[in-house]
C-alpha cells in the first residue's frame, strides 16, 4: 500500500484498411524503379582532386613552356 500501482497506458489506435488497388500500384512502382524520395545524393568531386589537377596543369605549363 505504500507504492502506487501502475496504470495501464491508453493508445489512440486508428485501424488501417487494406486497399488492393494501392498495393498493386506500389508493387508496380517498386518493379519499375520509381521512387518518390531520392536515395542517393550526387557527390561532388573532392577539393583535393581539384587541387592536384591544378598543380599538375601548372607544372606541365612551366615544364613545356621553357622548351
């Protein structure tokens, strides 16, 4: 009697209903590869690669300009 008894939790449950038309459309989308969300981000080139290319171009310019 010293401790409180735990109360049960109340849940607000909204039942979902099966719609076969939507299920068929979903399977078609998955099979054809159409997605609403884009999963992959386009990755840009690393700044380090650009720096190396710039240094290479400058080196080649000075190397062949003295010929």
